[in-house]
C-alpha cells in the first residue's frame, strides 16, 4: 500500500537509517512539504534549498524567537539557562549581530590560517593511529572523534586532559541543537551539559584574561578589551559554540566518510592509489553522506514556493541531504564518485552562514580519511547495519565497530 506523504515521519527508524529515501520521496513528489509532526515546511530540491539559504525572508533566529513567542512562562523559566547560551551563538543570529560576531572569529579560520595547521593536524592523526586499538575498534570513538576534538581544543587553549569532559557534554548538547530531544528528560540532560560546558569555558576565559596565551580564546578576550565588541557572556558562549561545532560536525564527516568507503571498496582503493584525490574525495563524501541532514530557518514574512504558501512565523527545514542527492543538479546522485567534477554540494551551507570552520573541517578530513582508510584495510564491519542518532538535523553514527584479522592488525 502506498504511503501518504501526509504520514511521512522524518524520525522513523527507516528514515533515520536512510534519510535519502525518505527525503528523496518528498523531493520528487512534494518539494515544499508541510510536515505536521515537526510543524515545519520541508524544502528538498537543490535550487530551492540553495536559494533559501540566501533569502532574507528566512531568518536564522530560531532560538530567541522561540523563547519569546512559543513558550509559556513556566517553560521559559525552566529553559532559560539553555537560551542564555544558545541566543549568543552566531549560527542563530541575523545581521548585524551575526556579522559582528563572525568578523571577530573568522580570522582564525581563513584558508591561510588553517593551512598553517597542516603539520600539527598530521601529527595529531598519527598520534591517534598509534593510540588506536589493534584488534577491534570503534571508528567513531577511536579515530573520527579525537582528531577534530584535539585540534579545536588546542586552538582554544583547552587542556588536552579535559577532552573526555567536553565529549560527554557535547553528546548531551547534540540532542538539543540538532533536534533530537523529545522528552523533558532529554532537554534537562542537554541543558545540564550546555550549562556545564559554558561554566567550564567561563573559568578558562577568566584564566586567559589573567594570563593571556597564544590561542583563540585569548584573542577573543583581547578583542573585548580593545573595542568592547564582545560582552563577557558572548566570549564564553562563542567559545562554547566553537568547541562544540569545531569537533561535532567533523567527527561525523570523517566517520560517515569512512563507512561510505568501506562500503565502496573500489572507491576506497582509488583514493589509496591516488592521494591527490583527497580534496575532491572529501567534497564527494560530504555530498554523498555528510553530517548535515538539514538546517532550520524561520519565515519572517509570507512567501510562496511551488504554489505553496509559507506563512510568516513558520519553521522551514532546508533538507541539505535531499538537495545533495538531487538529479537536477548532480549526475547519478546516488553513486559515490570521488573524482566527481563541479561538486557544489551544500553540506557546509551557503551564503552568510556558510560554515565558518569549513576550511578546517576539509583539511582535517583530507589528512585523516586516507590515513585512517589505510589502517582500516581488511577490517570487518561489526556494526552492520550501523546505528545512527535519531536526530532531525544531523547524520551521526552512534558507533562503528570494526574487527581486524591477524594480518590486518599486523599490517598497520
């Protein structure tokens, strides 16, 4: 029996396991889809999604507006600590506040500044490989997570011994930021993690003010002292965003990419044979099964698209994963082609909210994925089918366990 598009559940187990089939159904048959379960319009075609990213009628403010207009007094009181942090995140702001915050941080993420990190990233990757278990490992925990976590922690000046702390907090925060929190208990746990992370970083900010260092956190403190561009809470909350965003997305890019290559051994061998493919490989892996399933906007005024009227105040979900598999834009979109030409995928966003850390994420993945892939030769995937976090906006494996035979383990 055919499934009514009115019944599409974006967080049903099959949709979490394979969002491309579910979102693809909407892309082909209902490209501007009202989803009652999420009380959102869902846009799925490449041209529409890319246009929506730069449409000024669609706001990135999905935090403060919700707090001010969607919650009752009791809910606002209970969730005030969450909104106190998230309302300062530039990803949830429009100009001019977005512009002001981004301009103060972006110098640390220019292509030139990021390229200077290449030797250190390579050292981190080698350290992670040397530390990984030899017989059986979790690709997410043992390979994909440590590299971006160590790099962004070093950039901010976070002590390396505290990585496990912010990993635990980040896991809790993920369910909130990427819309996986479905119960009050989920939201309370996420809020506790967010408040703990902000409190921890607040102490580090104070330490960096008293004893400045050559790191990004000290640079933000100096910016505050120089021209009063950042309030104290903005420094702390911006560092919270950078620490969380600086490893969460890249972890999933590396883990999802390695799984895709393990499932496509010919493409994996192609990359191993030709390391110069690393740059285009990362673009393709981000298109094919990247970490960004969707992003959310809020309609500031009424607009029409494909004959559907989106009313002011409505949530609009831009389905990046569907856009990146749109045959109107990509030839043979469901195929993995590491040398795909003209690959203008939307995995890092588009327009003024284009991912601030895209250059860093690309470089980390370009270095890590080929080296990790070499380590994974001959590995047997134990997590099959793999489990994904049941979250609307991001594509994140909970784990990816592999096992090596004696020959593979000794081969390194």
